[in-house]
């Protein structure tokens, strides 16, 4: 049994403090290093204008103009056998470049190759839906609209998919507060009970590491061991046995345990 250590203010202890560390960029290799990708790229260039193409971690990455996204994906599916859309989403580069980067991750089951299509759009621009090409794009495009606020033209049902329809803001934008804004803090109280109950209920606690030292319901060992739900100022008790009411768990007897010191 490990010795008990106080848990007070544990959420304030930073586990990683180097906030300005930048991960090294993944090398971009020449497409000619892979025969299959080189042949596919030549066929693509015969039909479409490609801004940039390279190999990265064994997959082909191509940059295109956003106006040809649907047409290109049709070609990749029907002519080059990239028959599965594994993933699609966006990355927020608004502060850096004033743009979103949208990507489509494709898989060819026959070739056993992966291809990533990327394009850039401005914040006030829209992208064409690829739902007619891959049905799996339906929910992905709705999530992109919900989380980033990116409009998708000709989508069959462009509604929020995770957040409520009246939610303010888009949570995956880098400018969105990590713990939500005032609207997020009071959303459930205002929606369920009404704004007049704000002072009675209090704001929603959105810090996942928050520990209330007076909470003896969710935390059994804060400052001292007390029975579940006991008043905060109650006297500590000495507990010798645990799991007595758990039929499939062996009862832990404190008298038979010993504290093992950490190896040095």
C-alpha cells in the first residue's frame, strides 16, 4: 500500500511546462521514390492542376485548389481505385495565415496505399460537399461545420452534430477558450432552469482536474479519510477493511498490508 499524500491543489501542478516547444517537421520526400504513387500522380496531373505533391511517412500528399475537390475525389475513386474516405476534417490556421486547411484521407484497398488531399480556404469561403462521392463525408462535414464553422455547399443536412443549435462559437478553433466562455459556463443552468437560478446553482465547473476539498461524495480522501457523504468537518476515522460490499473483489485488510518504499 502506497503512503497517502495530500491531493489539495493537484490541478494547479503543471505536468508539462515548455509551452513553446515546436515538434520537428516530418520530412517531405520526392514522389519518384514510390513507383505506384509516381504513376498515380502523373495521371492526376493530366486532368488536374496540382499545386504541390510529396511523400510523407509513406503516403502521397497533394495540394489542390478547393474548387476542384469534388471532381478530383470522383476521379481518385473511379479511375485510381482510392475507394475509401478514411477521414476528413480541417486545421485552424486563421491566426497564422488567415485560412483553414481541409484534408481528405483516402485509402486504396487494392493498392494498399494512402493518399491525402489538402486545400486551403479563407474564413468567409465555403467548400463543396463531397458527400456524393463518399457517403462517410456526411457526418464529417457536419462536424467540420460544427467545430470550425466552415460552410459546406450542397450538403444534404448541414446542421450542428455535437453542440446544440444555439451554441455560441466553434470549440475547435484555436481562439475558442479552453474552458469555454460565459455562454458555455452558464448554458445548462440557463437552458434547464433559467437565468434567475444562476446565483442558486452557480456556474458550471469545466476544469476536469478540479477537486473540491469539501466534497466527500466524489472524493473519499481529501485531507483525511471520512465515510462517503459525511460532513466535511466530521472527525477522521480509521479504516481497516475495504471492498467489504463488493462480491467479486477480495476484501482488503489494512492489518495484512505493508508500505513498500520506492526503489532508488
